[in-house]
């Protein structure tokens, strides 16, 4: 393993699947951790089959690797272990003995039934950082329930403030509760490792989709707690800033995100909207919030007089926040996005081109930047390698494990 990465030397025993846990472990892997991704023999991570699209082979046919799976599983080594077999459980314990972190997303109590719960392991492995990812946490009336991103978005309130004011509640277009839970879990794991290195003491991390979803209600959640008023859906509008929304232009759309009175005055000048500029009802942001509907009835006439490109150019010169509404192709074609290397390529043995495109890690670190060492593994790709390297098993011992159904 390379030694120039901040998490080099940290081993993660990864018992997660789908998105929240894999997002967490991919981030740790990007930063140098040796992530051992444990998958059920012949089945693997559920998301392997969540397609199309799939990676294409040299004949243009679908392989077994879905884009969904690829999105959260680079920098890991896949090992197949059947935890329904006693030999599989024993093998898992051998790996745990040689790991710094165990992360799992079984239902509450699921691993305890196998003797692999935190309470089962903490005395034997006191330095172990054990992270559980669930839908609703280890405690509380919802704890036994299975968790899904869509349900967390609904229960956690974000859908009540997403979508058009007169439309139905709308979820975020990606599994954001899953992704953010993975992000929070990675932060907690790093903090727990810091504590472990200082005190020698591991701990149990209880993180879940619902708690995370509520945490990133951020200002809207706090708006309610402070005022007692339930936030409503505002479409693309902002509860505390006006004007802040999508506007139609002569040939498309732009976003205006005007955050102060100077920017608003500059927009008025550029738009030739003198009547709006001098209207006392729109003089300050609090007044614009009070009179938002009146302002939003007047602004579109001026916005439609110029093309999207004209607005982008003029607002950039005036330092007024303004952007296009890109589709995803336009995102990856954007010169700034290319410069930031947010699209990467990795070698992949199943791809007909020999390469797969992936989204890059957003962290830019001057001394220890993320590295893309391993492409998302095929099912069980590293089983023999890891058993030999970490557990020092020979070929006969590995074959015996296969005969027992452990791997």
C-alpha cells in the first residue's frame, strides 16, 4: 500500500452495501485506508444489478457492473464471505482482529445474532472503531425498521420544503440522505480514530439516515425552531433572500442569487429597471421578502429581454451571483469542472475500452490529496489476495474455506 496518504495503515472491514456505507468507505479509501469490502458469495452488493446503465464490454454488451455500483466503490478490495456459515463468521473475526474500523449497515441487532455486534466484540477488540449505519438508529421506536433514503427524506422534512408551492412534495434527485449519512459517518470514524490513537479506546458510532436528514435541514429547521412557523415549499425561492430564484431569459434560464442590497441595485441598473430600483417596497432585503410576490411579478419582463449568455456576462462583470441551469452533460463539459478534475477515468478489466469514467473526489489537499488506486472491484476479485496477505493463509487453507462455503 502507498504510504503518502493520510489514512495509509488504517484498515476498514466494510460490511455495508447500497449507498450510505459505501459512500463512507469510498471516501476513506480515497484518503488511503485499506478497505476490505465484504460481499455475499454469488450475489454481492445489491447495487451491482441496479441498472441500466452497465459497463459495456468490447462487443458493446452489458457486463455485471452497474453505474450505480461504480459510483461508490472505488479504492476497495472485494472479498466474498458467507456470514450464514460458522466458518464465515470465524473468518470475519480474524479480519476484525487485524482491522481498525468495522462499518456495517445491517438491521439493528442483525450482527448481534451472529456474534458480531459491538457488545460481542468490544472486550476482545477494545481498540476497534465500530460504526453502525441504519435507517433510524440503534434506539427509539423506529429502530427495528428498515431504512430507505426516500423514507428518510419524507420523514425528515426535506420533501415538505422541496417542489413547487402548489405541487406535490418532491424528493431530492439523488439519494442525498444516504450520501450525507456516509459523509457524517466518515467524519465520526476519523474523530473516533483520533480518540483511539490518544487513549487506546475504541467506541461504537450510531449514525442513521433520519438523524442525518434532520441535521441538514439547517436554516429551514432552525427557522421553525426559532419562529414556530412551519416552512412551506417555495420552489426555487429562498425563505430569507429575495430575489433568489430561476428566471426565464430570451433563450433559456438563469439563476439569480442576489444576497445583498448592492447587488440588487446593480441588477436593476443592468436591467434598465429604474422603476424597480427606486421603489421603496424593494429597497432592502427584509422589504423584498415582505413584497416578494410583487417583485417576482415585475422582474421576468426585464429578464426576458436578454439572452442567458448576456446575463451571465453582465452579472459576472458586476459581481452579482448568476449561473446557468446546466444539465449533467453540460456539467461535465464545463471548462472549470474539467480543470477541477471532477471527471476521472480508471482502468477496468470488464470495460471494452479498458477504462471507466467516474466522478472525482472533491477534496483538494496540498500535501496528501486523494488517490485513485483501485477501480471498483468485481465480485470477490481480491478474496484470495487478501486472505493470503492479511490472514497469511496458504492455498490449501483457502480451498478448505471454499469447500466449507465460507467464501
